[in-house]
C-alpha cells in the first residue's frame, strides 16, 4: 500500500476557545506534554527531553486513552522511558497526570497523528511499541485508516531499534484478521498470536486496559499479537 497523504489535525494555538486540557498542555504540563506544534522539535531528542540517559530504552504507546496502561507501564518499568501519543486533549492530559500521580518521572505525552510519526521520531529512536484497541474502522471504505496497515507498520518498524517488539490488541476479529494479512507484507516476525488473549498462555502477563475492561465485561474475545524486529 502506498503512503496516503499526511493527515492534518487542527492546531492547538488556533482553537477558538481554550479548555482546561489545552491550558494544562500549554502551561503547567508544558515540559512533559507536547502539542502538535511543539512535538517535532523533540525528534531525536526524546530521551533528553524526558531527562533520562541516552542509553535508556524508550517505548511508545499509540492512543493512550485514559492512560491506565500508560501509567502502569511507566511505573512498572522505571528503568525505561515512555512516550504516549494521543489525538484527543482530555485523554492526553489524563494519561500524563495519572502517571505523575504514581510518581513516574520517565514519561512524556504528545498530541500527534500516528500516521505522521516519522516527523517526531528518528529512525531507530524507539524501542517497544504498544497499540491497544485502536479504532477498528470497520466500514468497507475505511481500512486505509487503520493503524495496522502495511505502510504504517513498516514506518514503525523503521523507527524501532533492532530487538524491539510491537504489541497489538483489538476486540475486532475482522480488523485483526485483516491486520494479519497486512503484517505478512512487513519485515516483522510474529512471536505470539491469539484470538482469545484471556484464555491463552499470554493471559498471566497481560495488563487490562481501559477499553479492554469494557470489552471483557461484554464477553468479547480479545485478539493479540506480538511482533518483533
Ligand atoms: C479506542 S481508544 C483505546 C485507548 C486505550 N489504548 C485503551 O486500550 O483503553 C483509541 C485511542 O486512540 C486515539 N487515537 C485514534 N487515532 C489516533 C491517531 N491517529 N493518532 C494518535 N491517537 C489516536 C483516540 O483518541 C483514542 O483515545
């Protein structure tokens, strides 16, 4: 699949009215939370921005939502750093605040469209990547918007350091099966794959995200794959 046009998102500075989240983004959380206008200046410099050694592993969560996994991962993996990517202001700010509340100093978040990730990260800058319950875009004309399309996965692959992995979870079996075909077109190796994460060998090491809790309460099976570079 060829690269689609770079998606444009509205600029924070041009919003007609600030709200409590945009104000936090541009004021008290400015050193840890980046708008789409400020994020590109961090390209190649995320470890420095977060304040960790250049040898520290730097992970990325795409679509943090309310930040349950973001805060969990950052607090369990204090020897690593974590960047959270979000389009929406409220979850962006919720995620960084949740991580701060549990004492994490190894984190940053940024508002950015995932498809433009190569504008804010250098090749090889990222270690492990987490994509949990991305929008499934199930209408027939929309699969090109999926975060698991081949060209986007290939872009992430290029931004990851060798030896890194990518975890992907979804409630949508249809999206998952489509993604498996896309993955075949990329250089990733499949380490583990299941259509029913919670009844698989991986269940004991799984952390249940905000959206995952909802799907589980509805009895939906969770699809999971770990890819490695
Ligand atoms: C369904 S929620 C899942 C949230 C969380 N990962 C979880 O499992 O609870 C998907 C999140 O991804 C964000 N998102 C969607 N498309 C995105 C994109 N292109 N770039 C960055 N974030 C995106 C949405 O704003 C939303 O918060």
